[in-house]
C-alpha cells in the first residue's frame, strides 16, 4: 500500500509516519519508483507498537528507538527483547552505592527475591526501584515487615502467572509480543492500582460502620 | 516552641513555614508578643501531614488546602475526611456522559462493585478512572473478562483488608489518620506495582526456559 493508505488504515497522520521513517523507528518501504514506496503489514504492526509505547507506555522516542532495535535484531532472544521494553517502563532510580541505608534496603530486596526463588537478573532496575520505596516507607516510620512483603509478592505472582503472562503471544511476530507486554504491564498495573483504592474506600466504610448510600 | 525551633525539629525551612501560615495550611501560633508566636505539637503534626501530601502524594497546594480544611472541621466525619484525601489522590478523569462506549464501561464498573458487595459511593472518581482503563483495554483489543476482573478485585481486597486498612490509626489525632492513609495508599501502591513488574520478569524467564544467571 501507499503511504496515504498506510496512514488511513493506521490512523497515524502522514507527517508523523515520515518522522518515524526519518528516526528509524519505522523501516523504509519498498521503493517502487523515485518518489514511491510500498508499505505492508510489517509497517502496520510497527505503527501499532510505536503508538502503544508512546500513548500507553508514555515512553520517550529515544527509549522507543532502543526497543525497536531489539525487536528488529533477530539475534536478540525474545526474553531479552521483552526485558528491554520492560525495563524502559521503569523510571530511572538514582542510587548512591555508598549510602548504607540504601544498601540495607537493596539487600532486603535481594533477600526477598532469592527467598521467593524468582528468576530476576541482579541488574534489574526494578530491584532498585523497590529498594527506594522500602527506604521511603522506613523513613516515614512505616517500615514494611518481611513476611508481609513476601505475602504481597506471592499474591501478585499468583495473578501475573494466572492471568497476565499467558496473554503475551510468544510465538507470533516479535513486535506483537512486545506490544502486548507493554499494554498489559501498563494498563493492568492501572487496573490494579484503581481497584486497590476502591477497595480502601469500601474497607474504610465498613471499618467505621458507615451506613450505605440510599439507592437513587 | 519558637518558629526557629519548629523549623529545626520538623526540618522545614522557616520561609516555607511562613508560606504555609499565609496559605492557611498551618494554623497560626499563639501570639506571645508583637512579633513572637508559640508553636506546639499540633503544628509539628500538621507539618508532617503537609510534607506527606506534597512529597509522597505529589498533591498541588490547592488540594492540600481542601484536605486540611476537612481535617480541621471536627464536624466532618472521619470517613468523609479520609475520602477527601483519598479522592484527591485520584487523577481527574474527563468523561463525556453522552459517550456510549464510556457509558458501557462505567456500567461494567458499577456492576462489578455491586457484585462484590463493596461499599463505594456512586460519585467516587475511582469508578470513572477504572471505566477509562477498561475502555482503553477494549480499544486495544485486550478487553478484560468479567470473572478475571472480579478475581483481581477480590485478591486486592484480601491484601487491603489484611494488611493496609488496619494500619490507619483511627482513634488518634485526625491528621495522623490522614497522613497514614496517604502514605499507605501511595507507597504501598508503588510496592504493588514494582512487585508486579518483578514477577513479570521471573514468569517470562520461566515460560521461555531461560537459564538462571550464574552466581557472581
């Protein structure tokens, strides 16, 4: 298809498509003339991935470039490719390795993950991210208890393993797997978060014996 | 204590304290002279609350003002006071009541909450927030299944009821309850979110049969 049709089918404006082509996020079409190029399903799939990373993941274009490179390099194993996308979704955490308080929090995280028997690389930025939240809780006098954390982690894994992981289509095109991971991670993360806040309201109403609203 | 001591004890700089006094976030001290005022534990507690709302909750000063007003007005029941803080933590959601797709998503949320027997006001902004995420999932071809959502919700409630709600000290000073709710909601929300992403990495490694890293 022509670029105009690619734009109409994908809903992405032509100037935006041209920008993605220049930035190397979208592979060039097949040239069929001096000023003509043909685009196909690969381009449509890639545009969907880019939009998911931008709009759902809210990732900067530079991060998207790295993910696209991992998708394109068939030598990159699937797990590493998904890891690239996954880690890009984690906010960068500034850590001072010499900071003892931070070091202690990070050790607790490592112990937790080891204790659970989970398979997570030592360099995963999510370890630092968790250590930082634990540190903050401690500073505010709300240090998380180890058994409690473990129970949280096991419950969360139950949901992830049962409902989320199975939805990532591992045997289809590589970009479809990444897109699915990003959408799932970001949007199911929000579902989780909102449900937690809704549950809080209900638990608080019950605890304080608030009478229910009359039906409208 | 004098303002200088209040600053030293709380770690909040004097100009910031003066700003909070001007904005009405912090009650005036007891005047003991033309240019002197005495501050006490109420002020220390209030400063802790303001910092928690600002730094942990990342709330704008206007939202903090509303929460402080609910804390100060002893006529406001505790549940409503906590609700004010809680709802302030929800991002505003723009909804078009005439939008049919949105209406259907919102109906699914209401049905879910009714089915669970949770006690949540009809006007809770969290209902709209969840409806919006469900709509987005649907648009991306990943519509959440009703049984799945219900199971998520029940699991989340299990954690909230067992670990989080009991930690809000309901019978102490009103600002302490609000502070505890905000810190718990925001920081435990992050613990949850990071643990989910860590669980994803491990589940993906297992699913794809990735060999574990050798020990360093």
